[in-house]
C-alpha cells in the first residue's frame, strides 16, 4: 500500500469544516503517499490536546461519518492518493462494522486504522475489510513483544503503524532516544511496511525517522496545529510543510 520512503500526513476530518478538509487533502496529494484522515470522536483517548481540540472543532462544525465519506468520494474522484481512516471503534460499531466498511469502500477509502480496537477483538473488522477490499492497519507500541508484533504484522494488510513513544499524540521537540532500536526491532519482526508516528513534528525529524530504517513517517499534530492557527486558510502552509518533508526524506517528485 505504501512505497518507501512514505510520507503520511494526518488531519482531522471536519476541522474547521469538511470543505476545508477537501482543500487540505488536495494540497497534500502532490506530496503524500497516503493521507490519514481522522474521524472526530467525543472521547479521543489516544490523542493529546492538539487533536482532542481538533475533534471538538470538527464535531461543533457538524461533521458526520456520512459527510466524511462524501468528502473522501469527492477527493478520490480526482486523485489516486490512498486514504486511510483513523478512528475509534465506537464509530464503526454504532453504524455496524459491515455497513461501515462497505460504505467506506464505496466512498473510496483504501484502509482503516481503529485506534482502540485490540487485535484479539478485531475479527469482524478484518473479515469485513477482506470482503470489501479495504486494507487494515494496526498499531504497535515501543514495548510490543516479538510474538505480538508478528501477529500485528499478519493482521496488517496496509502497513504497521509504530507508535514512537508512550502516551498520546502530540508534537515533540526531540525524538525518543531509544527510537533507533525500537524501529530496528519492529522492522525486523514485520514483513509489512512500518510507518512511525506520534510526535514527528518537523521535516528534520521526519528525515531522521526514515534514516533510522522506517518505511514511512506519519506527521499529524504539526499539521493540525497549522489548521488550529490558520483555519481554512492553512492550505498553503500545509502544502509548504509537506513539500519540505518530502525534500528531506526523498522519494518523491517535489522539486
């Protein structure tokens, strides 16, 4: 699903509204290998203040799952950049897992990452994704043991998302000191591509993560911060930031 080195930007769908989300995705497309689109939720327990506040703004603007599907459909009508939905399980469970995956596939969604769904409970989601041709992405933590890494790898048809640090999402001034050994351990255990996220907040950090052996890097809170500061006018800032990331990590056509 991803090529190496992969640049994977994340934004929260509907922040500040879905029209802006579509514009942001279009600005990302020339630089991104995959776009992760966060589905806003009232209790985003894996997220720090930046994305918590983005979810609150998105919900306040009236963002719905159907609206997000319509936004993805509009984007995919013009672009072939893969889109992965990052969500909490409540959003799929309430709709019905089969219906959620079916509707996501119909909209053009390429992959689903459910932040709070344990691997042992993911059978219905994996089965539905298999039936509808949607990739699965599962999380690995810095301390995930080898046997579980292998199980996560087998369950992930898109890529394995390696959380770079303990705790919640949020930009960090420095990368974790042990990140090199963590990446080596996880990539050594996984046949699937490994993308590293949580705390990657500058082009230099993105380049460093790729240099440490990751197949991809996820940049989220730094982009959400731009949206928080600039609102719907953040499009050019997002494009400039991602162009700088692409230049640093290589592998793309950005001059």
